[in-house]
C-alpha cells in the first residue's frame, strides 16, 4: 500500500535539521456528498495506527445490494445520517479492481469489537473517495460490513 508523505519544513530549522514527517492526510479532499459502495475480497491488511488499512480486490462485476438502503445501522456517538448515506450509495465510476481502504484507528476498531480482518475475507464498505475520483483509488470508510455485522466507523458505538 502506498503511503503519502510530506516534508515538514519549519523555517526556524536550518539545512540538515529538516525532519521528515509522515503526514496523515485530512478528510477535506474526500467527496462526502457521494457515498461509494465497494465489495470484495481482502487482498492485504495493515492492522496498525494511525488507522487500519487494507487493499480490497473487487469482483469483475460489482452491483449495489438490493437491500442496502434498508439495512439497520448501529448507533454511533457522533451524529451520522447513515440512512441517507445508504440511500445515496453509488458504485465508483473508475474501473480499478483494487482499492486502498482506510478504516478507523485501532482504538475505535476495538471499541466496535471488529475482529482483525484477514487476507481472503469477504467484506463490503461504504465511504468516500476523492473529489471527482481523481488520484489514487482510496476509500475512507464510514460503514464496514462483515458477514451479518455492520460497524459505523466515524465514531465509537453509542
């Protein structure tokens, strides 16, 4: 999985003292008006902070489940209109077969009691990708579907 890094360049430091900093990107570049649904098999997993990640390999044909908008969602500590997100869910426009999936921090995954995912697991996710689907095939997850369980990853369970 590729990670995005940036240089931290404080003006107060002289040459040779410039630290390399691994930056966690913000969420402002993700299109939160267009929830994307993906389903597939876990290709690789990194169960570590700043958040758990995986690569999801999509099937040759992907479709929205007929019952998606009617699924019962778990209560979260942060206000999330999950029903609206499910109703607006779309498939991605881009044709990538593998997507980098960004889950929640490990402390939140533990609060939800998510068993660490393994290579080969079948899962689905609903979340957001970059504006106009530009750049890397990355999805920030709002809801994780594993078997018959649904996890709301924006915040802790209510």
